[in-house]
C-alpha cells in the first residue's frame, strides 16, 4: 500500500474537490483521514453493489476525493479492500479484547459469547463490515498470502482465548477448533442477517449454543474445567 501526501496538481476536471477543512490539518493527519474515508467508502459500496462491479472512480466519488489522490494512497480497488479487511480485523480484535477485559466470564464459554456478540454488533453498526468482514469477498488469502483468512483470524482469536481463559488444549488442537468455529459462525451469521437486516436473534443464539457444544467436543473440556 502506498501513502504519499497529495499535491493540488493531481485534481482533474470532474473529480470531487477535497474538503477545505482538511487543508487546515497537518499533512500526516490529512493523509490518514483521506485513507479512512476511502476505506469507509469502499465498505459502503461493496455492501451496496458488490465487489465485482466496484471501481476506483466509484470509491473516489463516494470518498469525496480526486482519483489522483486515490491513486497516491492505493494502487487499485483490491488494495483498498485488503486494507479495509485488515482494519476490520484490528477493530474487531480490539473490541473483543476490551470486552474480554471488562467481562466477569469465568470460562471459555464467555469468550465464545463475547466473540459472537462483538461481531454481531459491528455488523449491525456497519453494513460494510458485515459484507467485507475479513476479506473473503475478494480472496480467501487476502489478509496473508501464506494463510487463508479464517486461519489468520483463528491465530489471533486463539491468543485471546488462551490468554484470557487459560485453555489447556495444545496450540494445534485449539487453533483447529477455532478455525472450525469461525466457519460455523460465518455461515450461520450470514444466514441470520439474510433473514433479518438486524440479525435474527434466534439464529444468533443458536450459533452461540452450537459453538459451545463444538468447543466442548473438539477440546474435550467442559466449561470451568
């Protein structure tokens, strides 16, 4: 991903003019704000029209920036969605870590429920997050060329579950259980939001119950053991 501070001569006829308020900010802040706006715009547009029909000009217009500025920040639409997927992952894990720290849950079932609750809330807040999630809409290897997106996410979630709830399973066994849990949850939660734009609560609750049973079977552990 390329980041460089834009200059005024990149603006062309027909491009959206940058917002004047940005000019008052330091260069680094302007660059970060423009990048965030482009990522926000990309998420909105993928949710509205899908990835395949998305173009860089669509994103630039929605983000209220010139295409010259866009190309100084990102080389193409794939790079934008890759950056958006990485941001989604960072924001999700940050909120989950915060929820785990604030929780009084005493066993791994608490982590399961919190992981679902945080994900569902972010889907409700942001249709772009719900659609793009962690990159499968573009490429199952979008987050890491050497690992599929589910495995990459599972590695991060395994650290949270082991650190916050002291699971005793070996790393490979716990990681495999988390990968399977992600695949179960992803399909069921997509179904929940297909049935209800807010996420059908009965499906969400069923997902939690299935994942608790899955971890108990996969890890051979009972809650609190």
